[in-house]
């Protein structure tokens, strides 16, 4: 080899070594991420911090939509229909939330989901609380308000959690490092923390926020009133409550009323989306139907659902468009006759819970405007169609019916005005003359049509009145969700809380005795025509076949007012709202008595005797919490 | 035109230079064992394309250069090729030895290759013949049952199906246990994109010493794909074609309309439950004795074909190979298919005595429309009482069908008063549902190698892989998703991967006396970027698939996403191979890796390894015994690492979340995930003992490997208690061991002139065990991890039969009734509970197999060949998705079921629970052993005799018939025990009947 050749090789070698050097750049292993930011680099100025506080609100939608844990197994709602129970069939398969059997255990996904959402929300709020001092470029006064908002939302979540589960973990700072160790805080300490935070919120939150939907002083007072009321009842003597809590609660209620910021609507129906009984005559659009309701001053705090669906997303739960699902969570859809397929004319009933038969019988269907406002008892054909009744059992009649759009297809008579003659009935009943289904309360949900061991076909039958309080016309059937704001707190409930506080010994009421507060709500519901009159309910709502003459007034007097009476009134006034019913029964210690009395599934259990027991006042801690904690945390007693 | 004119010209010119002056040599070829004549052997002059073929008597005549020594290469199918040096002889007697995986075969070991006899680690190899033998659409399929310790599992029956590969059990628990794939130097390639017919060999590196050269990236084993190359000589053309028909087979037995009625009405009533109701349409069908078989209506036989043409050859210093291929596998569900178009080319050229360059490139285009996710599941779920065609409905108005009317003649809701499952034939219609993935994968590798000094070379190579992945998803009105009322929706998304590897390698080879030394030093830089984009819209005004998303309008855009991720890896590596006297072999390797995705203080790690081998069979004291024809002992130890976490795992990123304050936009950013600043390398160490042996002149040969691998600082997406606000975090959580034994045995059972029979059997058993978990805990129940148990276990109540009427009283104390699934009260406290301190759940078993056996038999009778492969997997437990989905769920009254022997008051069985009875613990009965024995394929071939081929100017021609998946044996209820199908996103099992043709000229 000559020198030239070696030189040539060496030069190539040198060139390659240079290339190698280039690959060894010092920054080669640095992580570059143009698509995202980290919490530490983003939450340090006003823009970043405002976005953090805003991120504390969207999860309220997801939390509010976990409804089954507050509806199922209560006096007013059950998850399934009650035909089999009515006919006393064995081996009933209903929901664990109603039957309170062994299936109501820690493995239920609903428990885990609610828990996960609550604590995800709490962590976001904690981040907003602890990061505030380090934020630059923001006034202290604004920071104070934002921190108070975060504490308000955190208190709301802790309050839900402590009622469901009792002793719970209570982190108050943002999680930044992983740990499997979990410490449960006693319920009474959780209450202490909530009251401390909310007291601060009452002091620091403004009466009104520029942006609607943020936490306000009124919202904090409402929540604090409810927390005091709950602690006053002092579940199992474990909350550190005293009778003074009832007075504290009452004072807050009076303050809210006196503020004048949240006047009751003159007409109860203004609180709900406008909708026509007959969808063929509907004039409201999706947007116009909720315009009045969403702006109602009676609402103290509501989960917001903007009209533009793109404002409703929360990628953290894998969805991009969430609207309010409240309209579809209650049983009682339209009759199948000439409704056909899936229609948006009547909102989609997506399952969830159905009203117990006792609930209908708590209302005066004529005098009380809330009956027709809550239930739509007439159903119309939305398209033309025919129905053949040729093979009906148990009442075979060879009839073919033809419908035009707008024809009546079903009527559900109110409990106190049943059809009494055959001629008043539909042709699916022997002797019936109407070409639509006519049903009485003791036939709701097919009670009149069950026949053991036979396949049942009744094309005409309609189940029950539609629970249409929240129906919003014009929204899409499938994934079209409502833009009706979900009202969590409204001032009507303030009056009922005050009444309850007085009954329990709260002192210093501004308006008078408990019945005064109670009747305020009742009279508004009766309307100007009937105000002051005595509406009548069934004396025994749980006996669906009781004579209709067996009735009793539900107007309150200083002498007759009781907790049960207030609970009946809150059922009528607030049915389906705020995910509240289970908490009301738990607070007042009436879950065992009222649920077993009014909910046929609870009464039935698995074999005819109620299984609901004292342990059910606390839910099982979700299995995932047990399994993922180390050392494993303990389960609530009895599970 | 069979031969390129240019090539011919070149060859003629080349030949004319060589054959200036010639002389004649005559000879005869015989079998060295039997002495039988070997007809049709090819005899060529080495380094030259010129050659002749021995005649029927094994005789040949060839002309060679009159001066100097000439080397003749004698080759024949079934025999090891032999080289004979011709000095002055004019007549030769050549005795060929049967081919027995000749020890001179070269094995690729990563950044180099060694002769099989010099191998120190545990490496499994598969040759081209094995790869194409079963006509796989996906190369991975060809590996199943071929190499002990490599478990290949099907993921789906869809065309273009994915397979998973585990090498030596689960070494990690974070989900990614797929080995590293290196395709002609392109690291991180994708097996499914390669045309199987282009592959020359697959080498699978199993032990840590072998994979150490790939450091962190080889922790789960390495699969090295070497594509076919040209060799110096005349241009050779090969054509490989097959055409098959896929027929649906091995389907689970679904209920008929009458069975469905019986189970949901008659027997429910008998069990005191509430019977279900039927529509008038259903009742008419039930009463008429008819029934609808939806699976049969939905599926049809389909086509499976593959065609590859390749040209290869070379002239002095330069070799080349080009190929083009087309593979098509249609699904049994109409309008589903997988089409693969591939182009492959490579050139290697020795420019002069110090520079060698080469280039290879693959371009693959895959088109994979798989249609409706719901099609098969709908066919399994749709009630047999449903009606296919609208005209057959007794009363469309009694149900939801009337509102829609006939769609293409179909009854959309099948005449059932239920609107959850659509008519499967409607669902599967491409006018309603389209889902398609198209992938373009361009891979290339270029290198230059220079010889710096004698024995010292420097090689620099650049590999690039660019993958363009496009996915469209269209769901029309008449799909489950759109519920037959909503306007269509569509999503279009793309992911673009750009992967570069830059390797610089110094190699030094030195030999003196009995010592041979080979040293490799490597510097490597790797960069991987992924950019993705997707847009989803709803309410498209008309069916336009995903090709006109704008027509939905801006208000109907439901999601727009784009993202970017980058990770880099930097490595330095060194390897020394030292051989003494060809008997004592030593390999030492060290590699340092730096990974961008780990935390700043933990980016770098060093992984050493070493191996020793002793060719004890070559020692005189063994030779004297005359027992072994080959014997080698090996021991290796090595460490490898794994940094298999997503980029940015150590960072706490933020998450966009939107709210509306009344109608005002609130743009929020919440804490998105929990960063782990302490995340570090997962590290495995492995000891491997190996023996290679051969008896009776290697008529029996094989290898045994025993290994013990421990992996510590396991990276896991660990479940967190959600009271933290987060669900998971990437963490180092514990230590796991995999101990196992692998046996490979090759036998030549018969080796006669006209009949030969060889068998290859492999056995592998792996014991996976969690040795330790972080912080000294004994279990992480949320992740199903238990010290002392394997990974991928099921933790649940144990099935104890069905509560019978005689046990009614006892059942009641557990809150249950006769007909319910009974589970074991492990602690005997009279309560079934999962609460802390009284947990009755136990580890039921693992999804990992206990052991696997693969066996391939090959027979040759004259010109005929027969081969068949069997595969047995023992001890996999699945929570059967078909049972836990609606198809086995007899508490679900909405949908059809597979036929199971369920409990009634008149049929007190323990096979399946009762209808109409509450089933709080039904999951316990759904765990099933998925052991199976499969006859994977049977092939019969005929090779046209040489005499005929010569007439036709062909080198080779073989035709064959093949039967794929003709039978399997299992107790598992389902489509296929190999994988746990829920029938969602799947196709039916099948048998393929194939005709194939291989031609070479």
C-alpha cells in the first residue's frame, strides 16, 4: 500500500468520525415536547392559573351524571318496573340498588366511577388552592375569589363523598408524587374541614360572578346550610353534630331568602324547558325552550351546559360532547304505537330509574301543577301507522288500527280518576272502545297484562306517564344531550331545609313556624287559583289498589308538620333534581322506613322481606380503592 | 423474456474471459450413507455461473479451465452442498452427505454473524423453506411452533390479523413484551409489513448474552430478518404463487329459535323467573319451526392468495435481488380484506479491495378494510327469532321496522321489539359501515464498509423507516352506533412515523495459530418521531365515507386532535469473540444506553454480558466414545434493560378540558397525569445453559437450553388509589423471574433413496413468577400482581358448582338460590366478600401457557413430499369473552346465546347456571382452560423431475395442495382457544384449501 492510499483511507475515517461526533450531540437525549406543557411551567401566571380553576368545573357534569347512587333504592325511584312484584312472582330480578341484596357490594362500577370523579375533581381543586400563592401577574383579590371557588367545589365533593362512604381519605394538597398509602379521615373531621372551608367561602366569594356558573356566596351559603342540617342529624352520633347546627342552618336559609337574590318563580313550570304535551304542535326550539329556565333567578347553583356542543367536552373521560342527560334518566317513554323506531319527538329515555307507584299517589293530580309538570299522561302518534292486535294475549282481539300523525295513542289516567267502565278503555281490553290504550295507576308498567309463563304481546299497551319535567324539544335522539343547566341548588329547597331545621329544634326563624316555610312552596305549586286550598294525596300511597276515596290533605299546619311530611313535599317539589333523594333519606335516617314502605322492590328484597339494613346507610368503599391501596384500607362494616 | 439481454451480455462476456482454455472432467454423485445414486445434482464451477446437471445415473461431464486449481460445487436438494478441489484429476467420485442443518450454516447474531458451530448463545433459526411452507399472510404466523421458547398467539381472525410474540415468557409486566425486530439492519421494523417470500432467514436471539448487543432494546428478545440476496451467477427468476379458499369452520353452536324460546320462556318459568316476550314476527317464526342462522347468513367462503416474482443474480463484485409481491387475504365477512403490495430490492457491491457498499429497500403498501366492528358480534347476538328480509315480516308495524321500511330488502330491526342490535347484514353493508387502515411502509438501509487495515474494517450504516398510517372510520345511519336514526359520522386519522438509526461500527478480525479474535465496536443513535392527526365529525348529510368531512359543517366537528412524540436513544457497544483451537469459544459484550424518555438522572445504563462455549465433541476423549457426532456445551450470562415507556412519562402534562359559563367559553387545563421523576431502567439478568448434540451421524440432533432470568425494577403502569386524583403512574415496582427449559429435537427417521422422513419437535416450558414487589408488599391486587404467582393471573372467586335444590337452605344463608353459581367461601366465614381481611377471592390461574409443543413432520417419496405441523399449548386460563359477553350470559334475555347445558329444576347440572335466577357470581363460571392441540396445516407437494424441467428450461417446479387449520381439539367454548375473542372486531374461524406453485428458472 502506498502512502496516498493510506491517506485516502485515513481521510474517510476522519470524515466518518466527524459524523459519529455529530450523532453524539449533547442535547440528543433531551425530551422535546412541542405539543404539551407541564403543570409546573403552565400554572405560574394568570392565564395558566385561570385555566386551572376553570378545569375544576367541567367534571361537575360527569359527577352530576352519576345518578344511580342517589336515585336507586329510594322511596320515589326504583331501577326496574314492578309488574312481577305486583303479581307476587318468585325469583324477582331487579336492581341491587333496590333489592339491597349481596349484589350491592364493593365491585359495582357505579361506586368506583363516582369515587374516581370526586377525587379527580378534589385533586384539581387542591392544585388550585396550593398553587395560588406562586402565581404571578394576578391581583390578590381575584386570587382570593378563585381559591374560594376551588374550596367551594372541593367542599361539595367531600360532602357527597362523606355522605356516601363515611370515613374517607381527605387530601388537601395536590398529588405530585405517587403513593399507594391511603389514610382514612374520620367523617366528623371531614365535616369540620368542609364547614371551615365553606365559612371561608361565604366570607370571600362575591354575591354575583361575572361569569355565570362559578361559585358564589349564595351557593356557598346554601351548601353550608345543608351541611349544618346534615351534621345536626348527626348520623350514628359520628359527625360531631349538635342541636346548634340546626340553628346555624336555619340562619343561613333565612339569609338566602332575605338577600332577595333568589326569588321563587311565580309559576313552577318556568323552571323547566318549555315543551308541548303534543310534540306535533311543538313550537319551541332546543335553544328557545331552555332560555327562560336557564336564566331563572330561583336557581342558586347549576351545572352549566352551553348551547354549542363543542363547549361541552371533557377529554378526561373519553368523551367529546356531553350534554345534560337528565331528561333521559327516568322511565316512562312514549307509547310504541306510531312512534316507531327511535324518535327525538319525545326525548330518548335512556334508562336509569322509574317512579315508584307510591310517588304518583303523593300528588293531587288536579290541584297541584307539579303533577302535570312532572308527568305527561297523554301520548300522540308522531307518524302515520297501523297496529294489528291479532295475536294479543291475554285478551285476543282481531283488530287492525290505523293512525294519523297527531292521533292519541295512549292515556295514563291519574290515580284518583281511573277509568271505571269498559267503554272508557282501549280496544285491547274486552269491551273497550277507544283506539288507544287507556290505563289506570294499578296497570302502569303493564301491571294489568302480566301472565305467568306466557309470552305477552300487547302492541297497544302503554307503560306509564312520561317523566317529562326535563324534556327539551329539538335535541337529537342518540348522542344529542340536553343543554338545560342541571340545577343543583334552588331556593325552593331553602324553604324546605328551613322547615326541617325548625322541626328539629332550630331557633330564631325569621318567617315564622315550619309550616309557614313549607306552605310557601306548596302555595306556589297550587298557583293563584288554588293557593291556600288543601290538595289531597292518597292516605296510603304504597297501596296501589287502595280506594281512591282514601285521601288526606298535605297542607301543613303548626300541628301536623313532620319530617315525613317535608320529605313528601320535597319529593313533589324536587323530584329527580340535584341527585339528592338518597342523601335526604340518609340525612333524616328514613331510608329503611320510607324506602321499604314506598319502593316495592325494597319491600320485596329477594324473597319477600326487605333486605335493606342499617349498614346500607354507608356504601361499600369501591373495590379498586381496597385493591390499589397498600396497605389495604378497611371496608365499611357489613360488606 | 426470461433473461435480461443486458445480463446475458454481461454473463457471456464474463464467461468468455474465464473459459479461454478448457478441459473435461467426468464424475458421479452418490449418497455417502447408502451409496445410492443421486440424480439431478447440480455441478458448478465455483465463482462462475457455468454448471451442469448429473443424469439419472448420477453421472456428469463438465469442462473446467485447463490451468490452475478449480473448485467444483456440487449441490442437490436434501444434501449438504460440497466443494471439491480439482487438481489434475479427470474423473471424480462425489459422496454427498444428507443435509442435517449443517453446522456451517451461518447464524445472524446482530451486527455480525457466526457459524452455527461457533455460536455461544441461545439462538433459534428458521429458514426460508419453513417460512413459506404454510403460506402465511403475516411472517409472525410462520414462527409459531417452530422455535422453542417463542410463543406466537393469534389476536383475531380478521384478514391481516395481528399476532403477538413472547420470547421466554413475560419479562416485563407493563404490557409490551414484543421482541425487537431488525429487518436487514432496520431496527424496530414491523413484521406484518414484510412479504414472507422475501425472507431468507429469521434468527431469534433468546438469551441475554445474545441480545446484549441490542442492549435496552433487546430485553424481550430480538428477531432478525435477513432478506434474500442475489448470488454471483446467472440471473435466477422465481415465481411463487398460491391460491386458496377460506371456508368458515369450527363455529360455536348457537341457539335456534326454538332453543331460545325454550330457555327464555319455558325454562325460565320452570325456574320461577319472569319469562320474556316476543313480537308477533318472532312468534310466527318460532311456531313455524323456522330459525335464523345469522352467522351463516353473514359469512361466505373467501379468497386467500399470494404471488411473488423475484429476480436475483450477480456479477463479479456485485449481487442483486429484486422482487415484487402481492398478497390478498379476504375475510369471511363480505367486503373485508387485506391486500399487501410489496417491492423489495437490494444491491451489494464490492467497489474495490477496500470499499464495499450496499443498499436495500422495501416499499410495502397494505390496504386493510375490515368493515363493521359490530358485524360478527351482531350475528352472534341477534336473536335466532329475528327475520332477515322485510317482506317476511308478519307485522312490521308491531315493531320498529315499519318506520324505516325495507332497507335494501332487509328488516333493519329484524322484526324484534328491541333496538339494540341491528340486522347483521345491514350492519356489515359497506353502505353503512366502513373501517379501513392503509399503511405505506418504506424501509431502507444503506451502508459503506471500508477496510482500514488487514482485518480492520469500518462500517457505517443508515437505516430509515417511514410509516404512513391512515385510518378511516365511517358509520352510517343503519349501524348500532347511529341507532338507525342519526345521520352518519366519520373519523379520519393519520399517524406518521419516522424512525432513523445511524450505526457506526468498527470490526477487527485477527487470527494467529490456534487463536481467532474478532472485536466489534459500535456507536449508534436512534430517533423516533410520531406525528398524528385526527378529525371526527357527525351528521354527514350523505354517505361520503371519510372523504368529505367538511360537508358536516363546523358545528358538527366532534373532535380534532393532533400530537407529536419524540424519543431518542444513544448507545455505545463493544463485543469480543475469541476462539481457541476451534473448540473453546468466548464472547464478551458490553453496551451503554441512554434513553430520552427516562428521568434526567436515570437516562444512562450499562449492560454487560459474557458467554463461553466448549465444542467438547471435538475433544478426543469424546470422539473416541463414538457416541456423539456433535456435542457442544454453552454457558452465558448477561444483562439487558428495558425503557419501554411512552415519551414524556416523567413529565406531569396538562389536559385540555372545556366548560361553558352560561354561553361563554371556559378553556381549562387540568393536571393530566402524574409524572414520575424517579423512573429508571428495568433491568434483566439471565443465566443460560445450553447443549447442542448430535448422534448417529447427526440423524438425531438437537439442543437443550435451560435458563433463569430475573428482571428487577419492573416498569409498570401501576394502578393508584384514585383518592390521589389519578388512576395510574409509570413506576418501577418489583422483580420477576422466568425460568425455563427448551428442547429442540431433529430426527431423520428414514433416509432411503426413495423415501425419507424427518421430524422436528420442540418443547418449551417457562415458569413465570413474581419474586418481589416494591416496598415489600405481597400483592398489588389492583394490577393482579401477587408475589409467588405468575403475571397475567385472574384473581376472583373460585367456582364451586351450581347451587342445587337440596342445598336451598344453605344457599339462602349466602343470599342465593338454587340455580345460582356457587363460589368457594375460602375463609369459611359464611359470607362471600372481597373486603379487606375477609377476601374470598384467590388466584385462579394465568393466561401464560404452562408449556408448548410444536412438531413438524416431513416426508419425501420420490418426487412427492408431505409435511404437516401440529401445535399444542397447555395451561392457558381465560376469562372467556364469549361467555362473559352476552353469548354465554343466560341472564341476558335480549340476545342469542351459545348452546350450553344450563340448569333447570328438572336438569340439576353443574355445567352452566340456571335461567331466570339471580347470578351475583356468574363470572366465576366463565374461567376456562384454553389448552388446545391444533393440526396447523397439511401439505402435499410434487416436484417435477429434473429431466422434464430441462425440457421446459426450468430449474425447479413444484406444485402442492395444502390444508390450513383442518382441526383442533379443546374443551374451551369459543371461536378459537388460541385467543380470547369476544367476537367484537373479529371474523369467524376457517379452514383454508390452497393450491400452490413454485417455479424457478
